[in-house]
């Protein structure tokens, strides 16, 4: 696909005498057609030097209209000639615009009717066709490393939702992911990005000063994130967002936050979730979206307690803030609650510290944080309890908070893979973590 970049605009009353002088006749030239995220373009090289961009399609009342921008691309003299919203199938659209353009470029012999008619016809066909059907066995196959933008925190091409109760540190963690991706730095979160990429922050919560200051603290002296403040529902902001994605060559999104992006619809409703999901799909990029849990909720398995949000995300992380670090920070844990495309990643934990106008995320062992232990699967809790040496089922149960029966079943289920029986001198049955030298020898 070819990126669509806006050229400098001028007042339409300005004359284009310079262009007329640059070339006083034009012969046929073969155009290049391109589509990208809802936009269509046609470009004619030398000697024509014309580009027509069509986007903001609106297919209502049996009439397909769109915004049409016509530019001259003469090197060094690039100019916007016209910008109109037109019915692409209207009988007067081509002749009226062609007449106007002919008057604006009277010194050049351009068959505007032919250019416009060809472009409008192809744009209508492309818009109606949408994305073509493909055979799955002939698709471009991806390697495993291309699944994640920032393994294991954020997917490269699909929606990752980071959620939790207010004040848990969700935005800090989401913005740290964005900074790591924009810079390509692995030291920000102790996670290595697949590559550096242009990130767009879609912000319903704050403003550029708040987000900019936080980004400066995370990745001093600053990071070149693209920022777009949003005031309406995401489905009403689509044209602005898509235009920014095309013009800035955006490759990843940070959405803060899902609830505000629903434009006043109750975020726990199916309508809000489905409309958000439909709009997001049209953006065509991977994203980390910040979502919330009501303070009083007892169910933290999914954002807003709604299965519709959980169904649309391919990866979800529950963020918990469980420990204060004096006056200079706190500890957060990130627990995977859904992973569609891969096995669930291990939990992540960070000490988040503030000092010298900077914020640092320092990785730590989740099992070492007492408040997080209940969030870990029983098998992981048992492994943590046995780090100091073998133990009985009763001892393991007291250390993990699980009952004896659950501990016994978990040990037996993973015997030979994670755990091994270790009887002591008194014949008491004990269990230990399976070490490398405990593995069965192959013949």
C-alpha cells in the first residue's frame, strides 16, 4: 500500500501562474492508484503532475459522496487546487469540477474530465468492493515473533485491553508500553519491542500537557509520540483518526480510555462494546486500550464485567496496585486474564518509583509480593512455596492459601513436569520442584 500524505494547501483564490509557466502542455501519463484505510488516491507523474485524493466516504440516501482533494505536484510548486465534497455518481460532479479546474490551470492542457471520471469510477468500485476475499492457505504467513509488538504485553495487529480499578496505574503502564514501542527501547519495561514504530495516542482522558509530561518522565528527555485529543465517540472521530494514521504513518495505537471513547453510552452495555469494536476494526492497527472496573465490582475477570469487551480483545491484562513504596512510588502487578492467540503469559510485576522528575519501572518477581500471591495460578504458587526446599501437602497448602485437596491434585497433575516426590528418612511423603538433574534420563 502507498501512504497518503497531505501536501501544503493554499487559498483557492490564489492563481497558479507558476505552474502554467512550468509547463504549457500535457500528454497522456499512466496513473498510479492506491488505497489505504478508507482513502483512495490517483497520481499522475510527469508531465501531468496531478494527484487526486478521495476519502470520508458517506453512503447514505442512495448516494455515495466523498471528499475530493485535487493537487498539482509540480516539483517545487506543489499546490492544492480544489477541495470539494461531491456525489461521486452525480451527473454534474465531473463536468462542474473539470470546468473549475480548467479555469485554475488554464495554462496547461489537462483533460480534467477524463482524469476525474476515471478516478471517481475506480474509487466507487474500490469502496464497494472493500477488502478482497482471500484463500487462507495462500495468505502471507507470519512467524511467531510477529505476534507481539511488545512481548508479552501487547499484540502487534490486534486489540490488547489493559484494565483495572481507578488509580491502579493502568495509564502509567499503557503509556510506558507506547514509549517503549516508539523508541524501540527494552529498558523502559524490561521487555524488548519487536521493533520501533510510530505510535498514536488517542486521548479522551487528559490533554497534551499531561500526557507529554508523563512521557517525558518515562523516557527522558522526551519521546516523539503522536498525540490526538478526542472529544466525541470513537466512531464519530474515525475520519480524523484515519487521516492522522495515513499522514503520520502510524503503526500502533494507545487508546485512553475505552469508556470515554464510547461517547456517553454505558460502557458495560453490549451496544457500547460492539460499536467500539466495529470502529476499532476500521482502524486496522494493533492497540493497547485502557479500560476500567467499577470500584464496587467483585468480578475482575473482564473489563466492565461485560463478556462483549472480553470477546473483542485478543489479550487482556488486569492491573492491580497492591503495595506502596513509601512516598516515592508503588508496586503494580499485571495478570493476564485472556490470551486468544498464544498460551497465557506469566504475570508481570513492577516497582514504579518517582525520583528526579523521572519514573522508573523495575521488574520484580510476582511471587515475592505477598499481596499478589492470590492472583497466581495454584501451580505457580506451589513452585514459589517450594523454592526453599521440599514440603508436605499440608505445609504447601498453608504457604499457598489453597486447600489440601487442590494442592494434591495440582501436584499429581504436574508430576514429572514441574514437581517430583521426595520421601524423607521418616517415610513422610514430600514434594519438591523438579530440578534439571531430576529429569528422567533418555535411553
